[in-house]
C-alpha cells in the first residue's frame, strides 16, 4: 500500500530554564510519518514549507528519518508556523501558536497540482489538525477531491485529533468533522476527542456512527484502558498489554498510528497492526518529547 500523509510541521519552542527556549520541530502528522518510517514503513509527507533556514533543517531531518519529501512545496518569502510550549511549575503545559500565515495552510490553494500528485497513492492519511489549518474553500476542494479519490479506490485514513483552539468556532469544527466522517475508510480515533466533539457517549455508539457513515475499519484508542475496533470481520476489544507510567504522553496517538500504518501497509491483519501500535506508543510515552531518540526500540521482537 503506497501511503502519503498530509499535514503541517511547525517550529516548536519549549522553555527549559527560565526564559531559555529549546528549538524543535513538531506536528501530529509528521510524528506519525516519522514513527511509520522507524517501524519499517514507507511514506511521503505532503505539506508546504518555505525556503528559509528552518524549513531546510526540517527537510534535512525528515529525509534523515527516511520520510519522503518529494511532494513538499516551498513557498518563497514565508516562514513555517511556530508554537511555544509553556511549562508551568505544576507540570501543566500551555500551547501558544503563530501559524496563521504558515505556508502549509496555503498548500491546496497555491499548489492545486497536488491533487493530481496524490492520485498515485493507495491511501492518504490526515488528521483533524490537518483540516483545521485550511480555509473553508481549501477544505471544500479537498473534500471534492477525496470523493473522487475514493470512487477510484483510494482509501482515506483519518485521525480525529481535535484542538478547539485551532478552529474559529465549535460549529465550524463540528461541521468539518461530520464531512470527513462521510469520507473516511479507516478511522483511528481518540475517544477523548470524540467526546469533546459529540458529547458524552459510549464507545459502541461512536463505532456505530463511523460505520454508518461508511468507514470499513474503526479503531478507538482509549489511553491505557484499551482499544475497541470494528471491521468487516466483526467487533474486537484489545486490552493494553503493557500499561506503563507515562513520563510524557505527547505523540502517544501519533506513534500508535505510525506503527499501525507501517503494518497495515505491509498487509498485516488488524490484531498485528494494533499490537504494533500499542508497543510503539508504550515506548514513546516513557520518554520526554514527541520524537524519542533513535536508539529506542519501537518494533516488538
Ligand atoms: P490519543 O493520544 O490519540 O488520545 P491515547 O491516549 O488513547 O491516544 O493513546 C494512544 C495509545 O497509547 C493507546 O492506545 C495505548 O496503546 C498507548 N497508551 C496510552 N497510555 C498508555 C499507558 N499508560 N501505558 C501503555 N500504553 C499506553
């Protein structure tokens, strides 16, 4: 299965000591692409950067991780989006974003040829955060494209990552999530985010909603409490075999997705994909930061 991931990676500044800030690069879909690659899969990352020093560093880093960059566009005279993580003494983290003019936001408007380029993939992965960065017009174009893409046999894989601050209003988010639900083949969902979007409800009801909208496989991630799934073979529950005490849960869901998709692309069955995802996520959350050192073993022997 040839796979491409669409999204945005930003410059990350997190305060380490007083007013000293450490520079990293981060984004949910990029995290997924990196873990997918580290777990033995192949993927192209689809986004727009600029021609500045930070964009070049990102590109170098992605290439060194084995993530394909042939669809990364470079919009001159711009700079990538930036966010700051403020760590409170009590461990609370606050995120502040400067992304309103980021090149990734303009990808679909500035480079409409991307839709043609995406036709060569068997599956496309995107998240709720990916959708939040585009204008309403861009999203409409993307949804029109996804309809045609699916009619031709392409698979859409969606992670519902919902960040209320990234949306103009709840209504805008709610409408958009309902649109993508009707265009999704494989749903990799966080139950917490489903509840934020649809109010308190059961996992069973959540799964029914996605199946009814047309998904052929639904995976509901519920932290250390387990994973509930449904596909054409039935409904299955998976416990978390290796519950750990997390040090930093950043990228738990993203790394799960990466390992899951690396296995899915190889044609592995659902259980193998889930177990690979769980193993990878459990390693990631016992390290600080979204991307763990390369020597960490992410593939279960
Ligand atoms: P998301 O970040 O998308 O909300 P979850 O919080 O459900 O996702 O976490 C993703 C995966 O990370 C879980 O399905 C599970 O496999 C793993 N995970 C989360 N918390 C723990 C934990 N305490 N111990 C082991 N694995 C965990």
